[in-house]
C-alpha cells in the first residue's frame, strides 16, 4: 500500500475520532460507511500480496480479537438524545480501549510474524476497518434499543 494512501486514511480516521470526542449527531452513514470503506480498501490491497494459509489464520485471529475490541469500544461511547435524534460522544474509556486495541493488535502482529505471517498481509486499513466494524455493530444495536432515530444526513 502506498504511503500517500496510508496518510490519507490516517487523516480521515483521525478527523472522525476528533469529531466524535467533541460530540456529534449520529447519522446512519457515520455508523456504517467508514468501517465498510476501510474494509474494502484493506481487502483490495490484499490482492497485491500472495496470501498463505498462515496469513489467513492470523488474519482470522486478529480479526476476531479486533472486532471484539471494537465492540467493547462501542460500549464506551456515550449515546444520547439531543434535539430528538441520536448523538454520540467518545469518553475517556473510549481512549483507554483504543490504546489497549493498539497494544493488543501490535502484539498479535509481532506474534503472527514470529509464526510466519507475511507482515504485508495485515494492511492497516483492514485492521482499522475490522475494529470499526465491531464498534459499528455495538452502536447499531444500542441505537436500536434506545429507539431514538439517527440524525438526518448533513448537507
């Protein structure tokens, strides 16, 4: 994956995270689009790498754990009703789970490489997308349980 693409993706994800700490209306697009785009970009970049069975095994292990940590992070997000629609706000606990996710993901990566995984078979957008997929699932379930509608899309 090219350096410029990684920089753009990190910038987009960073911008989204900062907005979420400040608190923002929660739109359906905010919940669903970013994880799916990152999964697509990460999955697409795998076509450039010869993927082995070992790579698939470690992608599965890392994906399962990453999705679980994303779900846990989704539990730390504060959901509230404001102006009749859903709003979200990241909390200090969210930061803690983000840091733990980075540490755990780094550990999995090191372990996977020691056991023969090609490091290029773990594209960063895919890892972030999997984690955000877990968060997305949690937020979608929590939003549905609250019975508060998503905020309308911004123009």
